[in-house]
């Protein structure tokens, strides 16, 4: 059975955004956990490393560990970051 690439990429984006939103559930931002979630969602280890390495400087550890939903601007920035790291996202 073939998997739908758009569905797979969309699921990856949802997991990435969910990781941003729920990083605080364990008491703070855990880059290793976010990386593992991204790889499980289908990103290559290299792309996951790229995303994680750039998330801290772009959003800040305090914001990544915040107990608040991401803003529309943060979601747009995360999508741009993922594209920069070679992740193909649905439009």
C-alpha cells in the first residue's frame, strides 16, 4: 500500500508544530525530544537536526518552553524554517 506524500508531510508539520506547543509538558524545551518526534514523523535525521539547531536561535528557549499556543507568525516562521532545512511541505 502506498502512502500519500502530502498526507505524510502534513503529518510531519503537525507533529513539528505540536512539538513546539507541547515542549513545555516535560518542564521545558527538550531539543532531543523534538528531534525524535520529527524523525518519527518522517523527516530525515539531517533535516530534523537542522530544524532543531535553528529553532532555539529563532524562537528562544523561553518561548519554546512556554505554556502557550504558537502565534500565526510563529507557525509561518516554523514552516519557513522547515523549508530552509529541505523539508517539503504542502501549500
